[in-house]
């Protein structure tokens, strides 16, 4: 019997496990094999791998600095914003840290003390809750078994099974599907590109350089049309003048875009952290800072004991809800085509970038 079972060892789950290790018997489960470097063909997290200033701030609050091997060139100082509807672009100064997301996750896991029991390469298939005892059904390479815990945390990301099982009521978290491909390039572009194309999506697309590769992705409404919209999106980028070589990888993931009142940190007697709860920016899809911050909030709420922890966590996350409200209020300036055109044409806060050719 564990005190706490955490499903998901992404940034939220790994951070929570680390912060709780000295106080509780913790079981940390992930379907990825996070104990080793990702082998070719392994399940990896589909992500842009940019650490925004908010994420940098939480890392600082956690007393952490990034090891060199997590960084990936080029480091980026501007966002190139392209409105494909208007064939118009501007550059804006931003301070991201460009990282290898898989290495980042494995580094966070390497900080988890040995007293935490790790169950990697293991999938949660479901759980049952009875009289304060939670029974988890786990699966690894065809064999199934059960583990028990007194407290369950869902840190299992956008498509959280813990969240889906915790309620019989349909959840109305706005959900997108992100499709992302990696291409070889000769010269890495020295910027992150944010792309708006209203015929393709009411959210946005991106290109992000990683060493000699370029990530090309877009967040789309889920459905059968997603694939053809992705192809249309790439075609529009090529017509706009972007170019890339051979494709090396294709990946996809669900992505949440919550309204301010939508995140559910506590549901059916379990706690949810990170994107499983709906903690992610609805304007930029930046989720790492929310994953780390919500894990810190739950860890603090659990320090006095398991009793009352859910109530304390629910209360503590009021601040995150306010933060999401702010992001939702900011969204129209980015996603309303008329307002965006006005903002971009004004040139306000933009930076002039000389061509390097
Ligand atoms: C395409 C894309 C690009 C993004 N780019 C950025 C970016 O550049 N910067 C940024 O800050 N955010 C970005 N985000 C958002 C960010 O990736 C997430 O919000 C963040 O990873 C959430 O962290 P988490 O720990 O809550 O969940 P995750 O990182 O999703 O971790 C969940 C973990 O749970 C495990 N898991 C899931 N289900 C099960 C199960 N049934 N059994 C066992 N294990 C399970 C998974 O293997 C995974 O390790 C992006 C998201 C997408 C989709």
C-alpha cells in the first residue's frame, strides 16, 4: 500500500514525486521508459520544447538550473509572427530557452530520489476507489497487475485517463489535436515562427528549429479533416517561402485550450496536476510552467497530511485560475483576425530584423 500514486512522470508528475519523496511512500508510473535515454521509435512527448519566461521563473523557484545537455541550439530571441491570411509578418522580442524535451523530462526524473518506487514502461489501464483505498490496474508488456494507494494523482497529460475515469459527466475542456513533423534543414532558422491561418485553425501553427531539424506543427480541431488541414497548412508555408528537406519524424498529441473556469484540479476524490487538470495557457499553449507550478501547489497542500489536502489544493489553485482568466482576456488580440491585423500593422513592440543572407 503506497501513500500516494502518481500517474504520469512528465514535468508535473516528476516534480511532484521529487517534492513528496521525503514525506510519503510514493509510486510513480509512466508508460514511457523514462529511466533511460529515448531509443529510436520509443514513445516520446510531442512538444515544441521552448521554455518560456514563466517556466524559467518556476524552475528558479524550485532551485533548479538547466544542465547543458538539455539545451539545444539555436537559442532564440525573436518570434517571427506570420499572418498567412494577410501574407504579413512581424518580429517580436521574446526570451525562450530552446530545449530537447525528452532530455528535459528525463533530467527531471533523474532528480527524483530513490525512495520513490518507479514503474516505467507501465500503463495505467484503470482504477477503482473504495473506502479510502485506490486500486490501480497496471499493464507492462502484456502482463497486468494491481497496486494500492491511499491518494491518487493524475499527472497524465491532456488526454488524462485519471480525469476521464474520475467523472461520469462529460467534460467540456476545449481540446485540440496537434500534428507535428520534423524535417532536416541545412541552416537552422534563428527564430520561432508563430503562424496564423484562419482557414486551417482558430488556434495557431509553429516552426521551431532544433539543431539541424525544423519542427513544423499546428493545433487543429479534432476530426477527420485534421490531416488534410495539416497538409494544406504545410503547402501554405511552402508557398510563403519556407523550405525544408527530408522528413525524419511525425508525431501528434492532444492539446487543451481551457477557458478560465474549466480546469478541474480536484475531481471525484482525486487530484489532477499539469495539463491533466487543464492547466495550460489558452493563448500560447505554454504548459510547462503550469505543470511545474501546479505540482508545487499540490506538494505544499500535501505537506500537512493527506486529510484535507484536496481542499487545500483546490483553494491554492485559485491563483492559477486568475492567471488563465488573464490569458483568455488577452486571446482576442492574437486570435481575432481584425484585431491581430491592427496590432501587427501598427508595428507596436515589433523588432526590425535584418536578413542574414
Ligand atoms: C505539439 C505541442 C507543443 C507544445 N509546445 C510547448 C512548448 O514549447 N512549451 C511549453 O511550455 N509547453 C508546450 N506544450 C504543452 C506542454 O507540452 C504540456 O502542457 C506539458 O507537457 C504538460 O506537462 P504534464 O506533466 O502535465 O503532462 P505531460 O508532459 O503530457 O506528461 C504526461 C505523462 O503521463 C504519461 N501517461 C499518460 N497516460 C498514461 C497512462 N495511462 N499510463 C501511464 N502513463 C501515462 C505520459 O507518458 C507522459 O509522460 C506543447 C504541447 C503540444 C501538444
